[in-house]
C-alpha cells in the first residue's frame, strides 16, 4: 500500500498553472519543520467543466516537483470518483477518493443487511470508546437503520476499490472514502459502523471524509459553532482510532476534511486536537487557487482586470446553473451580490479586496467569493485568453496563490507564527 504521510494537503488547481506556487507552500512549511505531503486533486466534475484530462494533473504534479527538486512523496488524487467515473483516472492517479454519497440511502439486499447486523449486534448498548468524552449508546434498531442507510454504499465502495486494485496493483495507490456531499452529517456512531462496513469490504482506507455538522461552504469560513465542531471532530477521531484496531483497518487511517479551504474558525481545533492525540489529517482544498488567480489578475489591472470583471458579469447571469452542482457546499445570498454596473466602476484593488478572504476587511464579500468559486466555467470557455493573462501576470498571481495557501492555511493549521 502506498502510504500517505501524517499530514497531507489536497490542492486543486483548476487550470493547471499553479503547481509550483502550491508546492512552494509545502516546501516553506518543511523549512519550519512541518512535513506535509502534497496531493494534487481534481474531480471528474471539474475535468468535465473545464475540458481537461486526469493525465494533465499528473503532468503538472510531475513537472512542479521535478522543477523544485522535491524528492518526497506526492500524490495525484482522482477526487470524488465512483464506479461510473473511475476509468479515465486509472492511468494517472495514485490516490482515489471513492465517493459513496450517491449510494447512501439505497438499501442493500436483505441478506446482506441481516449478516451485517448480526455481526454488529455485539456493539449495541453502551459503546465504550477510549478517549471519547461522552460514551455513545447504540440501540439495536439503530444498527439496522445504519445498515439500511449505508451498507449498500460500503459495498459499492468495495466494488470500486477492487476495480482500481485490479488495474493498479494493491501497493500502488492510496484510498479515501468520502461521504461529505450529502445533506445530513454522519454521527460518530454512524461513522463507527461505516468503518466496520469498510473493514468487512477489506478496503485499505487511509483517509475518510465524513460530513461534519455546520456548513462547509466553498472558499469561505466555517458556518456553525466551532466548539461543537471540535467536540464532534474529537469524537470522530477517537472512533477512527478504535475502529482501526477493532476492524483491521490501516493504522494510518486519518480524517479527511473536504471543502477545507478557508475554514479559519476551525483550523486551530483541527491542529490542536490532532496534536493532542498524535494523529494526522488530510485537508482538501480545491477552488481557492482559482480564486487567487482571479484576485491576482484583478490586482494586475488593465486587460486582466477587465477579464475578471467579465467573468463576474457572465457568472451573475448564470447563478443558478453554476451553483447547481454545488448545492450542498455553497450558500449565496443573491441580494448581496454587487451588480455588474457597480463592479464596472471598481478598480483592481477594490475587486481584489472584495474577493480576498481576510476576516475583518469591510470590502470582503463572501457571497461574491462563493459565486466566483463556482464560476471557473466562465474562464474555461475563454481558455486561451485566460492562459495568456495568467502568463503575462504570473508574478502577481503566483504570489497570491502562495500567500493564500501558506499564510492563511498552513500557518493557521500548524500554528506557525
Ligand atoms: Zn468533497
């Protein structure tokens, strides 16, 4: 099994120009004594919208690491794939995020459910998990409900895993299972039984991405009570620790936090709780790099600023279409979006500070930021023009990408002063 390091960060790069700037954040953290494994991730959905192929991400990751002389492990993540979409990722990826969200709630066969429940019954009553603050109680009926809701998804995850394993070979990739893109969070009790299911499917899962309470909207801060998140996160962590031993899962199994960019309110908790229990984590970010490209182009002024204003104006006309694929992970108040007429008057500085997520800056508009986050399609349809602008303003743009990933993400997560 290709093993992920203790700390890893998933970095998306929609347009494939920022691999080096992203890698520089990892190198900079390394200089501070924090070893992070870089993972370049891109989902099938994003490839389809932009018109790229998984092989492009591999090329980018290989080129960036080679150029920097980076000799530590790195991965290319086939993000949010399932049985229907995994095929075209098999060549170039060595990290697979098996997304079971669309299978959750579909019922497995009666015999399969019966078999699972009879093996899981011994955990009914009080579930004593070492390190957990509140002991969990499990009713037998609850085990049946959980099996009816999740067993089919786990079986599908197993099928997907084995499909990948057959082509790639057992030791040549890392496996994640994700279930974050659903409306309702999983409780620690549910997570416990889901891990049992994954153990029975013999999936060597190294990262698991549950849906947590609160909102994890794309590119903006956590919405919810960070203390409550901390409690849930710690319970999940203890559940994972226990499940690893109980169900024979890989001992480096760790939590993956999706839609992980800009969750400033919870980073200190993720950092301190994992440290307290000597655990790692995987933080998955994606669109925040594209947002920094837009910010960098706005700051560059001239044609670059005109271009990003046009991207914004065209995205205003397509709000619903752009938001639809991301319904569970964005929350835009349309009435708070500036009109294109208003934005036409803005200079680059005003445009950039409206988008840049620096808490406390009065210009910052999280609604506009979320809309631009999902509006990369508007640049994808003018790709040649966009790439020329990125290249002409490379220095400003890469500086924005680096600063965002390093100062606002890595430093907060690892408490680097
Ligand atoms: Zn996700």
